[in-house]
C-alpha cells in the first residue's frame, strides 16, 4: 500500500482508524489467551488429583479382592473338612448298621439267651445311629451354607464401576480438544491480522496519503471486514457449542442406556448364580432322597424277614401251648391216679410216680419260660412293625417330595436356559451400542472439524502461515478444558460450560 501511491505527510486519518478498530480486539484476544493458559494449568492439576484418586481406589479394590480370595480359601478348607467328617460319619453309620444286623441274626438264630441284654444293646445302637444321623444332617446343612457363601463371592463385579468411570473419563477427555482446536484457529487468525494492522499503522504514520478518500474507504472496508469476521467467528463458535451440546446429549443417552444394560446384565448374573445354588441344593436333596429310598428298601426286606420269623415263632408258641396243655392234662391224670392208688400202691411205684411228676413239673416250668420269652419277643416285634409302618409313611412323603422337586428342577433348568439366552442377547446389544456410540462420536468430531474452518482467509496465501502459527501456538500453550473463552470462568464439567457460554455470549 505504501509503494503503490505517494504519501502526504501529516495525514493520520487511516492509521488512527485502524488502530482504534484493531487494538481492543487484540487486547481482548491476549487476555483470553492468558485466561485459557491459566485454566489449562488448573485443569492439569485437577486431572492429576483425579488420577491419584483413581489409583487409590484401585489399590483399595485390589486389597479387597485379596481379602475375598483369602476368605474363599478358608471357606473351601472348611468345606473339605465338613466333607471328610461326613464321609467318616457315613462309614461309621454303615459299620453300626452291620453290627445291628449281625446282632439281630445272632438273636434270631439262638434258641436260648438273655433277651433283655440283647434288647438293651439294640436300643443303645439305635440311639447311637439316631445321633449319628442328626450329626450327618447338621453337616449337610453346614455344607449347603458354605456352598451358598462361596457362590455369593464374585470378585469380578467390583471392577464394573471403575471401568465405567474410566470410560466416562476417556469420553470426556476426547471431546474438549476439538473445542480447543477451534479456539486456537480463531486466535491464530487474530494473531495474523494483528501484525498486518500494526505494520499498516507504522508505515502510514510518517507520511501523508494524497488520496485520502480512497484510503479511508479501504480502511472502512477492512474494519467492516474485521467486524464481519468477528461476527462469523462468534457464529461459528455458537454453532460449535450447539453441536457439542447435541453430541454430548446423545453420548449421555447412550451412556445411560449402556449403564442400564450393564445393571440388567448384573441382575441376570446374580439370578443365574442363585439358580445354580438352588440347583445344587436340589441335586443334594435328590441324592439324600435316593439314599433314603435304598435304606427304606433294605428295611422293608429286613421287615419281611422279621415277619417271617415272628410267624415261625408264633407257630412254635402254638405248638408249645398244645404240648403244655397235654402235659397239664397228663399231670392232672397222674395226680388223680396218685390219689386213687395212694392206699394200694407200693413204695417203688410211689417213687416212680414222684419222679415222673417232678420231671413233668420241670418240663412245665421250661415250657412256661419259653412261652414267656416268646411273648416278650412278640411284643418287641409288634413294636418294630409299628416303626416300619412309620417308615413307610415317611417313604411315601419322600417320594412325593422327590417328584415335586424333579418338576421344579426341570422348570429351573428351562428358566436358566432362557436367562442365559437373554443374557447373551443383552451382551451383543451392549457391544453394538458401544460401537454405535464410538462411531457417532467420531462422525460428529469429523463433521465439526469439516464445518468450522476459519473463514475470511485466502487458502492459497495464508494457509501455510495459519498452520505454522497454530502449530507453534499449540506447542507453547495448552488451552484448559471447561473454561469460558469470553469471561474466563472455570466450570467443573462440559454441560455447565455449555450453559454458561450460551448465557455469556448472548
């Protein structure tokens, strides 16, 4: 401009106008740059504090996981001890059953013996077997409780929250650099315009332009052009924040959907663990039911043998009663004959009759003792028959419970398969939503970069200078996130920053 036409000394209209138009804008830009630098430093400190907090939280979670692992090992050890004790009690129970059966066989095969002592031993063995069965039931309950506690220990659920927090932090870190890039583009344009304005002012001060009207028109056009460029930059900034707000709202919706799906997946996994625990308990009850059925069958076989023995003993008792009746009749006849022959019998006949009478009395005493023993055995066998009827009723109850449990187990298995299929579907849907969120974020960032290119510059002349100035400025200054470019206020998150910028600029 200075070399194209002569300059008249003393003409200061154009420099004054350029200086009045460009100086406030440059000062405002410098103030914004200083504020952005300060906010960037504050944001770095906040990020450091956040990283330290996340590190401490991760260490706490690691310690908790180690503690859970130790508790699980202790529970597994207790479970193994309970299983060993249960096996030993089962073996002892089987040994006692064998001893009881041996005693019953000895009692059935012996014709004479001490029935009272054997009955006392049998009762003692029965009491001991009942006590062992109660201990076995207690150990089975303890085993079920330990398995339930072990199934409830799930160290993988504790890391979901920290993974979600890290994902949100990464998304939040990915968005603001685009805002910093647009702000850096605007500041680079203003820096390029500032040297031009200052150079024009310095070159026009010592001289006076003879064509004042042309220069004033040019200065006016440049001022209007600068004002229009500022307005365009403001419009671009407004559009940029609107698009950022829309992208952030879409991202928040996707994150909420993702969290809901993760919560639902977690609930489904907990339901699946509960169903597995219930299925294990059902299987254990089925095994116990099968064992009780086998035991009942053996007791029924023993009961049949006992009934057969009782019938044989009753037959023997009837025979003994008949023999006793005959002997008693013979005894009466002998007594009558003795009374008739007392006067006429000889001493030898009397002694013979006395011997026969003594032998008959002894035989009668033996038969009476056998009859008493048989009555006692019949009484005991009747008691055992009553116990067997109780066992039959219990077996019927166990059988009905078994069929009901089998139907419930089939229903649980179907529900388990349905929940597994639903869980797989939710996982696939979650992965698809994550891919859509990532692609949507990349597309929105690419489109914003394509739309908001600084206007008012010549691409052929100033693109290299603009890129060089932007690179140098970005290397020297890191613009902080969550800061208003106009008033410089630091805000805690991106949503608050968007609301503040809409109010501050308008």
